[in-house]
């Protein structure tokens, strides 16, 4: 390892040389209080910025081991330090230091969720932070003086303000540790009490706008119905009171614009923990919950859709269904079957984004078009069986179909953003219209899940897979676009990046033409569980700054990758 003075000397020698000479800086340097690693130098000032790391040894950073002695506290602390790091970068960054991306400093983007990520990590050697810097140039000539300012003036101050315990607010750290432990406790209580979700009284569910995930100001705070109110005796602070959503079939009804979809979106996001001040800190949902919807035009490969779709015209086999351009109903049926395959415990559905003919077929239409002539068995006829036979709950937003009242265990009504338990009223209505128990005997048909073997994508000319994140829309793997817009629980670009790296790791190390998609996903997550998310990211290659995605989203990514070759056994 070289010293910081060696780096300064190198910079002096490189000034005004051709941009490619910057690659001589690759290596590690001792800055006394921390180590600087220059892992990758960009090819020109307009390319993706250079990738760097700093490591603050245990003996220097001063964080007590008790702050990261459990996974929940460790991830919460790393997440908060990342946010401090990002803010200090914004405060100290000097852009416009030359051509292209000269002077730009970036790290992992952050949202309202607390996610495992690799940008700031407590490891065996100390605290490590990954970031990117646009090495300055004028045209394609090196501006060594500007890079000297970044590395010797700006960066040390950012590190000092971000990664030394003595310089941080210990009270704020403690609040986040306590929140993380409270959230972990409630997640454990969901399993013990047979719940799919918990929503605390006082929670702020509406968001600022359609393009902002921050809490809305001056909105109606959440208040649970008395019949569903429960108490969580959390480890820190006062007991938390809120609404307990039990396993089974839960309906969310009400007039338009009264908050039905807002509540469902909060439950969708509740699979993740949220930061202090988000308003949804204690909106906690079963971690396997999956939002499903119609997705016209998606590809489907080797999926057994027979529980929902049968006797298609032309005799097409739905027990091993393949389509490059699925309809809304077919895509939603595939979502359900693939969700079962992924180990989902709760389906979250909004009728606004569902295919009507998949969700319902009323008695009048059934009289006109009888079951023998209709290939689609609507979800209403399978929802009870999903829970009774497979143990999978459902939470559904409905505003126009009263049929679902007969299938529900619990009915909630939103009125002016306030929740009422109207289960008893719904039962009376069912009796009035002779609907009571109509779907109670409906079972989920015994069907054999297809052993879907993943054959893999062809590599590029370097025998590798180039990954590019396309915002929050999807991924580009070599020349293959994977459209992920309908995976609505993906929490930003960091998770998109991690899905790309998981896909790359699976292609290079797991997929062998014999493993099923379940075996592939399980093997990828076994590696991550043992070694952390960084295990699936190539050394020194942290572009996109990945943040941990769930196995449900990896299943969804594999299922939507049109270029993957599949076979069924």
C-alpha cells in the first residue's frame, strides 16, 4: 500500500497528460485515519465515473460494537450513515470542474425504506464506504489540481463528518437503533399472532405527490377500528396501538378517492422497514407479500395456468403455458401461480390494476356464457381455496364488485380516509342477497407445478453479462431488455441494480441447464445470506450501488426475461 504523499506525487506527474494516464492511480493509499482504494478509473470524462472506496479501521471510527451486533441494527446504522454520507457529499461537492462528469461525486441513492446495501458497510476490517468520482479533465487532458482538491480537501472533510462516531449525534443514532428493534419485534409478532399486517394509529399513509414518496402534510392520520385494535408491547418506548389484519381474505371497500388504494400501497411498502419520520415506520406487512396485477403483453414461460385457465380454443395446453404476448387475465393468472412458486404468503390486489374478467364473472353473465364455454375461472372462485388449502391470504381493494363480500373474512370500509370494520354489515348484505357462504366450499384445485428448468442467456463477446439499470423501468442485460415496471414493490434504482447483479451471478455461477427457477433463486439467496449482498457483485465493480431486493422480485425478474431459455419437466 502506498501513502497519501505517493498519490499526491503521482497526481503532479499526471497533470495535463492524456486522460488514459489516470489509470496509473489504480491502487490503495494510506491517508492515516482511513484507507483510500481506487478500484476502477473511467476511460474518459464522459464515461461512468471512477469507482472508489474508503475504509475507516475499527480503531479509528469509534462506533461501539453494540450498535451493530444484530442484523436489524446493523442495517439501520449503515442506512443512516449512508444518508449522512450523501448529504455531506452534496454539501461538499464542486461540480463543473471540467468536461463531462468532472467533479461529480455520487453514492447509493436512498429512499424512504431501510435496505441492506453495499455503499456503507461495517465489515471485519472496519467501516467501508463505496462511491464514485468523476475524475476532472479539460477536454481529454487531465486536470490533476482539481482531482487533488477532491481527494485531499473535499473527501477528508466528508469522511470526517460522516464516519467518526465522535462527530455524530449519538442520540439520533440511538433513536434509529430502537426503531429498528421495535420493527423487528412487530414482524415477529405478525407470525406469532397469525397476522398479515399491522398499521399503527397515527401513521401517515398518503404520500406528498405521485413523484414523491415523502409523507403528505396536513392529512388524516390513520386510526384503527375498535374491533381490530391491538397492542404491540415493543422493546423501546410506549406500547404501540394499531390495526391488526388477520390472515385470510380481507376486503378494502369504499367510494372513490376515500383512501382505499392509499391503504393498499402502504401495505405493499410495509414489506420493508421505513426511516424515522416517514409516517409509515409502524406499517409492517408480511415480508413475502406480493402485489399482483394485469400486465398486458408480458411473456410467460412454462407456467401451469390450469387452476385459472382451461380448455382454450384450439386445444392449447394451459398446464405448460407459453406466450410472448399474454393478455391481462392470462398475465394476472401467471402472477398468482408464479407467486405461489416464490413462497408468497399474501397477495395484494387492487381492482383498478386488475383484469375484470380474471377477477369476476357475475351470475347473469355466467347464465349467458356457461362454464364450459368460458376458459377463465375467475379469482373469486379460487380465493377461498388459496387460503384454506394453501394458507395464502389475500388483501383486495374493491369498489364495484359486491361478489367479493361473500368470500371475505374481514371487510374494511374507507370513508374520508378513516377505516371502519363493516364485516357484520357485509354479512347482512350477503344474507339479504342470498350470497352467504357462496364461495366457502370452493377449493384450490390440486395441480402439479411445472418443474421449470432455466437454460440461461447467451453471453457477450467477453463471455460475460453487461448490466445496465434503466431507471425504475427495468434492466438491460447485454441486449436483452427486462421490463419490470409492473413489479410495483421495487424500491428504487438501488434494488434494480441488485437484481441486475443477482441475474448476472445466477447466469455465471448457478444456471446450468438442469436447475429449476426455484433452485436458482434459492442458491443465489443462500450465497447472499452467508456472505452478504457484496458476494454477488464483482470485486471493485459497484456501479449503480445496489440495495437488497427480495426473492419475490428476483423470481419476477427471471420470469419476465424474454431471452431466457426454459424447458418443463
